[in-house]
């Protein structure tokens, strides 16, 4: 029987996002692919340490236990690693008892063409060029910061935080802020408060999460909780809220910070991952939560 990937939430994860492969990546960068492959084969039975997205992936896979008759989430390893050098990754997956059975191993080729083939909803990687191409192809994707904060605690409720402009929403309003300043931005957002913002690269992913949350509306504890963490503030908050309403999606918490640093808010929210388009926000946040940088879509850079 064929397995339909249009049904579950499909998460593509690179091996370097799932596991701590920074030492191995340094070998690749300085000595080349052959030295990297040799190292991996020599250490094939050494279990890899957990990487920046490990606990998030583990928690998403645990959602499948909530409805045993239907898989809600499918995680697929998508890596530029060669098949020959990948056995260490799969032995580590087995050691940690992660329910991951599928992979795309492309020996240095581009990953992006395979994301749509696998019906990918979210792609997490430490390799920025693959992430950029994924976003340009309409897939929610983030470059995970490999030196990001990690928790050793089991994730009981998945908490995901999103920036607004250029992440959930398009970069339309952000462009006005970057090119004309804060006063012009506020005037524009007040004048267009009733006009929904165009969708950004993570809009469809948020919709998928919102749909999944609806499946557990009667549960005492929801398995997923989301937050909008944005530099917008009143009166520019109104357009953001009305846009989410128009999309018929929910966020559980919203923080309109108006320049307040995001790091402490994200720590208080307990985010397991935070998506932002600006390194000035993502990098400090990575001290306390896993963080991923969302590249601008082709032609969408507000600073251009």
C-alpha cells in the first residue's frame, strides 16, 4: 500500500540540525568530503550527541502516540551526506529510539528539489544555501543556529515562537520601515489596518499547526502552543491580529514589543524554537532557546 505524505505534517531535518556534528563539519570544511566520510565510517558505532533540533523533533514524533491509528507527523532526514557515510546517523537514530525511517541522502547535491517531492511542510538545516532555496520554493525553512541553547529536559508541550514581518507575514510592511522609517511604517499600518498582510514563508506552516491544535481542542493540555513575538507595537498590532483572524488561524500568545529585546520574552514563554528573519534577534535568542534564521524570499529583501 502506498504511503500518502499529503496527510501528515512533514518535517525535513538535516543530520547536522538533528545531531551535534560540528566537529565532523569542521573536518569536512578543512579536509574535504573524503576525510569526512572516512571519519564517519571510523566512528560508525559512536553515538552522536543530540543537536539543536533534537528535542523538537522528538516531541513532534511523540504526537503520533496521541492518535495510534493515524500518523500526524513524519520526519525525514534530508542530508547532503552520502549514503555510505550515513550509517552513523541512522545508528544514532536507532539508539535514541526516534521513529524516523525515511531519508534523502544526496552526496553533496542540492536538497531543495526533493523537498516538494516529499511534501515537506518545514525544513530545518544548518546549511543556509539549502534553506534559502527552500524558502524561494515556497517551503517554510530556517537555518538553525548550531550553537543554540539546548535543554536536556523532555518536551511535554511543543512551544513554537514566530516573528511577524518577513516570517509569518510578507516583508511588505518591513520594507517601508527599512526604507522610510518608523513614522512612515506606523502611518502605513494604520491606514491598512483592515487589509490583511500577504502571507510570509511560515504562514502555511502556522496554518498546519493551527489545524493540528484543533484536533486536540477538547484535551486538557494542548500538545502545541504558539506565540507571535514581534517588534510591532500599537497601533501596528491591529493589522497583524486582523490578518491572523482573516486566515482563520490562532496563536496562543502574542507579544508586541516595540523594540524590547526578544530574548527574555522567549525564555519566559519557554520556546523550543524561534523563527526570525533578522540575526540581530535570532542570535541573542539562541542563548536561551533554539533559534532559526529565516532568509528573505527572492525579491523580498526589505533592505534592497
